[in-house]
C-alpha cells in the first residue's frame, strides 16, 4: 500500500479510481481500527465513486509520531492528505471516532466538504460517561496487551464470531494500536465533547445507526442537535459495524443520499421504535447510580 508524508509521519492510504470524474468519498475508520475495516462495503462504493481510505495517526500502518494527540492534529492530517492528493470538495464518510473527526473537519474546512455520512457516531457523550468507559476498558488491558479489550469489543459491540472473515483482522488491528494511543485518543471526547459540534453542521448530513447498536441509538436519541441537523436512518439487523453487517443496504442509503440529499428523510417511526428501550435503560441506570450514591452518603 502507498504512503504519503504528512509533516512528521508517513500515512498509509489507498485510493481507487484515481482518474475518475466521479464524486470522491473519503472513508475514515473508528478508534482502534484501520482501513481494512471497510472491506465488506468497499466493492459497492468503488464501483461508483473515487474512494480514499487511510489509517489514522497511530493506527494500522501509520505511525503515531511524537506530538501530543488532539482533534486539531487529526484534522490537520486529513487536510494535508486532501491537499497533497489535490482532492476536494469531497464526501466524508466516518465510523465512530472517524465520524466525529469528519464533523470537526467539516466545521474547520467547510470549503473542502460536500456532505457528511456518519456511521454509529457518538452524538452525546458526557465527560463522566467517557471517564467511566475508559476506566472499564483500561481494566481489560493486561501487561500492555490489547487482546482482551479487542475481543471484548468485537464480541460485545460488533457481535462478530470467530468464523467471520474480518474477525482476526479486526483483532489484529486493535493489537497494532498501543494502549497509550488508544486511550489518549479516546480521552479527546472528554476534553472536548462533541455534542455541541452538531449544532454547527452546515453540510448535508446522513446518520446511519444499526438497529442493534444500543450505544449509538441512545447517544443519538439524547442529542437533539444532531437529529435537527441530520437525516437519520436505522439499518435493520445491524450492530455498531453496520457496514459489515449490512454492506449493500448501507451503501444503497449512502448512494441515495449523495445523489440527492433532499430525498433522504429521517424515519422517525423506525428510529423511535428501536431507541425507546435503550433510552429507558440509560435513564434507569443513571437513576440507580444517583440513588446508590445518595444511599452511601446518607
């Protein structure tokens, strides 16, 4: 795979249909993953568009470098990549952390973005929630090894079995990321919550959420700013990695959106149907935590 030098590090990237006059889509993977995560949906996308994939700083085959990690650093990496490849404006398609990065990039460099497609984006993450998640995941790290954390995420959130073609690749992807890089990146959510970013969205935005993704469904339901500024589609029989579970369905929604964003509207009935139980669970757990805290203080 080719590398491109961006300031202090060579970044691993891939580009398809280089000479095509088609629209360009840049795929930005989530935290702990790499560009191999897109394998199930990539054949559909590259059949119709010019496609750019990359390994984010500290992920996959891209080095971390020696400078402190920040949203600004990740944003500048993406800016330099598009500039050196002479691309833009483009459609940004991000998963998880990659979706949050796409939103921040679109705010800082609006002229280089046509639209946003956000997959399983964390739209509402209070600082205490971020701290709690980080604490729980750090307990899964053993002697600097990411294996237990990787298996917990792949089996629990992604719900992939060992028989799945991507299972070992995803595990290997997590293990290629150092625990320090993983948690330094995750902590960016606590330092600068993404909630307020969605009120500043100025581009057509499509949000896709798996019907079995309790975290993203709850997070989106609690972020009215995102719901007001984005078309939301629930992908049936899909988890956090909906582009793995339902690649063709996911692509079809993406293509419809890119062709004509005005024709894609939020299916609130479907959204509310799937989100209700998870939101109630979220508030029940939060209420119980308050009661337990007061009981201890009493």
